[in-house]
């Protein structure tokens, strides 16, 4: 498994949120991380363990960004 952690980069409801996507291998990732994907998602870290990816995604700062984004929707 080739885990990649991303941060959303365009202004929308989850701007600056961190997520992770498991790819089968680096070749699969390279095929899917095209120009459009680069506009939407910036790489935080590549080829990380599930534990590291979960840690990056559970950062308190990220949770605050998501809450703030949701509050703006009201």
C-alpha cells in the first residue's frame, strides 16, 4: 500500500482539511495524481504508514479548520 496524505487547497467547505488515500503502488498514485488533482489537493506526505497518516489527519488544528468551515455554511 502506498499511502498519500493530502491537504485540500481550493476554497470550499473543507478547505485546508487533511485526508489520506491508499494507492496500490506509486505507479497507481502517479497515474491518478493529474493536473486537476494537483489543483485540488497538495501533498503533505507520501508513502507513510497507516498510523502516520491517521496521526496527520487527526491533528487538532485540522479539526478546527473543518469546524470553522462548517460554521461558515450557516
